[in-house]
């Protein structure tokens, strides 16, 4: 009879479990409505985690009521049977004490002396005292009925007590700390004096706010100059490396050039995007330098430069003048080969200057005519407005037939003066009796 009853109960439980496995958890437990008033604002990490869980194909979203029940059974608190709760609490407290004992044994306290060396004897004493304390606490059984009180007592007892110091040891410790503080203050004052900090009694230290600001500005400028020098050194190193690479490539290609017989060939100007140029024999690279002399379109400055060169040549002797002229011819030829425009022809420069001055005069004349025309139009508009106001005043009280017409606006007058053709008939159809 008992077996049949147990079998029947098992069958019934199996049937109910099967029904629970068919029901989705959200309809059985109704978690959405039960926890809607306890919801808290999610953080960004929690939002990202929930989004990942929604998009994860490995996680099944359709959870049944049976699976939820099993999960709750795993995480549920153990049921305390009346009369057996005390034993369970005692066993758990013993486990905690054993864990704390192992933790204390694994991690002994390290004590250092004033010179920074370990004290072996004191370390061993500390370990022995900790072991004695833990053993004495394990022997005494806690007579507590609640789990929270037992855990609190174990946590309190597991903490090692601090050894009380004698008066002599306290005085020695205070004396040692005072000496260390004195050394530290001396060291800080020495460092302040070395860098001439404001407030230190060192000759040259800043005493006012203006001096402090000036010192800061000087340091900032010095730092900026150092950064500039570092960048310049880095650029020079890169350029030297590039020259070494190019020289090694040129050494490899020298044999081929000598075989072809083109060692004395000069090429045109080759300029890179950063402003660097290749020499006419393609041997080295020249860095972009700031242009000296007058600007390209400053014709007057070019003429002044030519006049100064003439005066310089006239003051020279015959030999030096001849060498200077040869050097100038070579520089002019190399510059023209490299693609630079050499402006040293006095006649052409004077002609260009006259043309430029004529263009300036023309534009000045056009601009003055434009200004005069604008003033005249403005005056005409003001006069027309005054006349229209006078006519409107006179027309008050008159009938429509007797009223005087106002003057037309400037736009209407300009449109009336310009003869416009019909749209679509801009050309002229030449037809008539004369043309057959």
C-alpha cells in the first residue's frame, strides 16, 4: 500500500513537472509586473550586458517554469529544522574559524626595524602568538542561537591584538619620528633653496607676485626653446640619414653613369612638396630656405637693388669687378636653369613699372567715377523724396482728378531709359519687300 502510494505521488509530481515545463516562466511567475515598482535605473555597463544577452544566440530566451524553479532551489537558503539549527550554526562557525586559522598561518606579519631590515625574532613571536590565539578560540564553543551573532564574534576574534608598547618604547618611537621629520624638513628647505622657490630666504628668490609671474614666463620660454632645439636636432638627424642613404645609392649608380658618359649632365629644377629641391646634377637635396631680397612682384625694389649693384660695381676695382660679373653670370645661369625668374633687366623692369602705374591710375579713375556716381544717385533720391512729400502734402483735400502725380522711383526711370526687346525675340528678323 505504501509503495503504491509513493508511486502514485511520484507519477503526480512527474505530471505536474511536465506541465510546468510547458508553461513559460513569464506567464507562471509574472516577474514583469511584480518587480516593476522595484526597478532601478541601469548603468551603461548593465545596459550593454543586457543587450549582449538579448543578441547572444547561445542563450535561450524561452525559459520554462520548471527551469526557473530548479534555479531557485539551487540559490535558495537552507531550511533550518527545529532542534537542529544550533548544530548547523556550530559546524559553520567551526569551518569559518578553521578558514581564518589557515589564512593567518599563510600570511604572517612582517616587522621592519629603523634601518629597513626584518626582525626575525619578532616575526616568529608574532606567529606563535597568533597560533595560540586561534587555538584558544577554536576550543571555546560559541553559545549563540542566531547565525549573524556567531559570524560577528568569529570576525572579531580572528583579528590579532596589537602588542601594547611600554613608556620607554613610546618615547623612543616619538624621538625617532621627530628626527625623521627634522631630516625631511631640512631636505625640503634645501631643495627649495636650490630651485630658488618663492618664500625661501635665498638671494634671487621671487618675493612679489610680479616676480613669480616673470619667473614662470621665463621657464615657459626656456621649455619652448628646448622643445624647438630638440625638433631641430631630430630634423637634422633625419636629413643626415637621408643624405647617407642617397649617397650610398649614388655610389651604386656612379659606375653606370661613368659607363654611359653622362657624368657632366645638368637637369632642371625638381622641387618636392615640403619645399626641398634637388641640385642640378641630382647629387644632393637642398632644404627649403627663406627667400632673401625683394618679392617677386615688387618691381620698385628690384630696380633699387639693381641701382645698388651698379654703385657697388662702380666703386670696385677692375679685377674684382670682372670676377664679380663672372660670378653673377654663373648664378644667373644656374638660377634660370633651375626654373627661377631672374629680374635683372633694367629696361624690362621700367616698362613693367610704367604698365603697373598706368593700371593703378586707370583703376583709381574708375573708382573715383564710381564714388561720384553713387553720391549723385543718393542726392537725386533725396531730392525726389522731398518733392514727393511736398506733392503729397499739396494733394491733401483735393479730388483724384485734381491731384498731381508723384515722381517715379529711380528703378522705374532706369528701366524706362533702357530699351529692352521682347523675351524670345532678341534677334532681328530681316524680312520685307526689299529682300526676295
